[in-house]
C-alpha cells in the first residue's frame, strides 16, 4: 500500500511487546503509525467509533497471533493490517444489518466531537477528544454517514476505500472478494446514491450562524424565530437505542418541530445547550446537571435547517462524557 494513503503517521501508541524470540517485529514503526489510518477507515465504514476501535484491536490481535516467521514474511505490514481491518469491517457491516433490524428506534451513526467549541472557548464535560484518531473532513459529516447507511456493505467498503482513501481497486478487490471491475461498479453505485442525496453545504461560518441563532431562539422559546430557521419540510431523527427516551412521533412541519423543541425546554428546567463541533460541522450539545445527554447535528441548505439528528443513546455518547475506549494495544485512550 502506498505511503500516500498512510495518514496520521505521528499518532502515538504504546509499544507492543517484543516477540518471545527476542527480536523486534519487522515494520514495528509502520504498525504504530498505521493505527490512526485504520481508525479513520473503520469509523467511516462502520459509523461507530466504538466498533471501529474494536475492529482495529481485533486487527492487531490477528497480527500477533501470527508466528514471528509469518510476520517477517509479510512485505508490507501496513497493507496487511488494512486488508484485515477492511475484511473485519465488511463482516461487521453484513451482521449489522440484522442487528439494526432489532435496534429500538432509529439508528444514527455515532457522533464525534471536534477539538473544541467552534464558537471558541474550552471543551466542556471532561470529554475525551478523538480528533487525534479520526480526521474530520467532508466524509465524516453526519449527512454523509447517514447516506452511506443506504448502501450495501460491499458498496460502502469499495466507495470509502477508493473514493475517500484512494486505494486502488486492485487492493479493494482483495478486501471485498470481488474483481477490480466489480469493485469499480460498487463504488460507482454508492457514488451515484451520495450525489443524489447530498446538497452543497454552505460555508462553515454561515452554518455556525444558523446553528447559533437556532440555539438562541430555542433558549428564548421563540417559536416564530425557530420556524424561520427551519426548512418548511424539515425532518428530525432521534436515536435513543432503547436506553434513552426520544420523540416517537414524526414532525410534519417546521411549526410542529419548533413547538416540540420548546416543550422539551419547558419539561427540562435544568437543560443547558452549548455550541460544539459535531462530526466536523457546527452542532449543539444538551447537558443536564453538567452531563451530556444529547448531541444534535444538522444539515443546512439556503440558511435553513433541513434535517436535525439527535443522538441520546448513552452508548454513543462516550466520547462526549469522558468514558474511555480501549486502544488496539490494550491501553485506555
């Protein structure tokens, strides 16, 4: 695999143990530097940081089940790790379809915090910042990940690896188990679906202004101002996963959603709303007694909110609440 595709070579990782024969593994520095790249790939494939970290940990575990001789025979450990991680993710995607059919309520990808509040200031809530693990770009936005959920597992793997990370179809084919020509068609199918569903995103500053005004109107319980910031055909999706309550009814228009938001503030007197970066874009975080309970991300077009995603499942809020994940080397990150 080319060095151009290796992102995050400066990422740190606890040095794995030396093999029993006393000789360091070949390409140990490559193994250490590949971890961030693997997390980036796995998160985009799975839509879950927790599952991505588990997949990468399993990848490293498989490396260390090889004998020293087998490891030395591998010309490119980085390529081997990517191939194994891709296959693990593909298997997880295939099984995820069945699991999500049994998921309680709507399933939304796990939201990621940025390196700080986009309005300036300190990050709050003692959150663990995964920005050193996942690069935030257009392919990480909630809107992008939600559309990826509509693709087949093979389409998703082919598209993410080729279009996002620029892996050649010959290498993608080795992961997906199809011919390069078939993988090209898979990626093309996913690309068409994404193009049909996506709208051009306004500049970040304009998005920030819309979300900031939305927060102020929400806190002021100004229904008319909220309606003015919402697209007439706005949609809203909540994800509680059966572990947190979400609104069961579908909002039919902007007025109904605006009134529902005001009712929420009325019911929860201790609710505070702060501006945060969510998957690389301006978003909001709701806290109760200082604890993050909901993360809101938005799709915005023509200076109006067209979709609102609200993640309340506490299992998906670990990066926001300070609960730590276990790294592939076994250490807590």
